[in-house]
């Protein structure tokens, strides 16, 4: 049952082939099986269920990244600072899932305060990728003879990605500020979808970069992603940035003959593996054979995008993290001397070096003497990047790029780099979509010689989710990526 899609499981629930509580217990058992991967920070031990017979998500277990507020359920952001924080309300997206009849299975691991690309910096320890773990698994062929080397799950929504990839739940929420949903989806061989900025409420999502944060969706197939999107999208009075958007209907008989697919030449960059390049070209060929028009396009400011993103990210982090002072939010250090000393000790004791480093860098960029040199310049570059996207949508309908530069890195190799280098390497292809606000999706395509998943990314104009997901669905059918199955 856990290997089926949401639509099939929903039908089984409606036909009483399985009861919602039985399905929930199956998922709970799976959390025990994958415990060594450290995908979850906390598990909901009580079955809570609001029946909604009109919803395809009725009785469907889902997981939530642990930076979304959940009422009466601990929300930690993977940090000592919030290890005892129990919100008095739900994030809007959580309420919408519950209203649809979903069952919350638990809260998933992440890099501390979502500041990472590997899910290696959580106070609860790193999340491990099932594809490189020593758990027994089957992907339709014999197991490799030599023991696989441990791989990162990607980040910062690595726990959510592993929960979905292992069949522990049918969907999970992540957050996506620069690729934090698409990156782990790519490394874990599942679908990762970042909708248009403003199409989904951020109310109750603990902020990282307010101008780029978007709730993300992780599922094992594109159709399941559309079910989740239709449930959580739309205007929210509690989030003034949201707009009213239409629910989407997948075009399952898509004709590619009228589609113009753009291949941005600047996305081919140093460090991109031959496996990823071949996968990119393979999908290009599949689309061309399907009747689509393929053309090379230029997005000239792409090489500056990662530096621009880094400045803006750290400036907004500095602003957002100011609230964690031990008085308004967070664990308070026991200091008798002064309020300033208490602030200092609270942050030193309860925030890791990555978070503290971003706060310091952001405050440096925002100093009066540096404000125009860094922050304002980054805003100008962001505007030029948005202009690149605006121009490219005049000549193509969809952009096709890699999601990541390589397959999931080996854990020991990845942690040799500092956080800044990790993010610069892993977010190159993804963060520009957050700059422009456009929707983007990562779709698994094939398996590398090292038995690791390889994916591609599709991007579309803002609010064009229906076209984006319809093409992703078409590609998914064409390539038939093998579903990973855990051996019980």
C-alpha cells in the first residue's frame, strides 16, 4: 500500500480496503524501519483525523518540515534555540491539509533554521539518504556488490525528502528559499515542486528569506504534487503577499508540438558532472522527439545570481533572527550581568556557527557604510535576473535545466566544505527561480552508474503551474523512473 500513489490509496480508503488508522499504523511502522536515516525529529504518536470524504487527501498520512508551526506540537527548526517551542497555532498550509482529512505523521529534520543544502547542520544530527544507506533496498535490479557509501539527503528539506522517498508518507511539506525542496528531491529520486511566490501562504512558516520563501511540495510522482498544491494554494488573509490562484488540472494528454523549450546556456557551468549533462541532453532529446521545439536561450546574469542570493539571504536572515534573543523567542541563557550579555550568551549557546555567521554577515552588509555597496547592489542584480526571466518568457514556454550539478555527494566529501561553499555548489541551478518568483519542479529521470538518482528541473512563467506540472507529468510517463522500494 505504501508504494502506491495518493489517488490509488484514496480509492482503497473509500472502498474500505484499508482503514485510515490502519494506514497510519503502517506508516508509523515504516518510521521505525528507517529510523537510522534520521528523517524525523518528532513523530505524532496519536492518530488525529478530521474526516473529509470530498477530498482525495482524506486519511492520507503526510509529513511536515519542522519549520512550519504546528499547534500543540513541537516546532524546533532543527535548533537548540527552539527545542522546547510549542506554537499555539498551525501554519495555514497545515490547517488546509488537516481540513482536507490528511493525517500528520510527524515533523521532519532540516538544516538548522533551514540554512543549508545538505541537512547536515541540524542539532538533531544529519539526515542520511536512503540511496546511499546500508538499509537493504531494491530498485528493480540486483543490489551492488560493494557496500554503498553514505550520501547526503540534500537540504534543507532533507528529512521531508527521505520520508517520502522511503514510502513512510505519501507527501511532505518542505520550504524553498533557494532550492531547499528541489535539491533534496533531486538527490533522493522524488518530485520536488516550488510553486510561484505568493500562490501559497507563508503564514506559520518560520521565515528565512521573506522575499523568496515558498512552501514546497515533495511527492513520489507529479500527480500527487498537484493534489497537494490544489489543497494548500490560494489567498490567505493572514499573509498579505498571497493572491487568489486557480486550482490546476493536469493535462494527461499533453501535445508537445506547440511547446517551445528553452535551454539556457549559462546553466552549463564548472563542476557539472558528465552524468548530469547527459541526463539534461537525454530529456532534451525526449522532448524533441515528442514534438517540442528546442532552442538555446541566454540568461546573462545567471553567473552573478548565487552571489546576489547570498547577500540578500544573509541580510534578511540578520533581520529575521533578531527576534531570537531569549526574551521574545528562544531558550534564554542564565546570565546575571546585563541584557546585552544575555542576548550574546543566548545566541552563542543556542545557535550553531552557520546561523551566527549568516547573522554577522547580514549585519555587516546592512551597516550604513556598506548598505549601498552590498545590499542595494544585490537588489539591482536581482532586478536584472528578473528581467532575464521576463525576456526569456517572450520566446519560450518552459525552461529545461539540471536541478543539481551532480548526483548526491558522498557525506564525508560534502562536509569538507563550509556552509557557504556547500550552498554555492548545490544551489547554482535552483536559486534564480526564487529570485524571480517563478514556479519550478525537479523530476527524477534516470539512475547513475553509482546507483544514484539523476533529475532535471523545469521552470515556467509565474502562475503557470498547470503547464509546468502537465509537462512534468508527460516527461515522467516517458522516462518511467523506477520507484525505490524498501525491503521489509
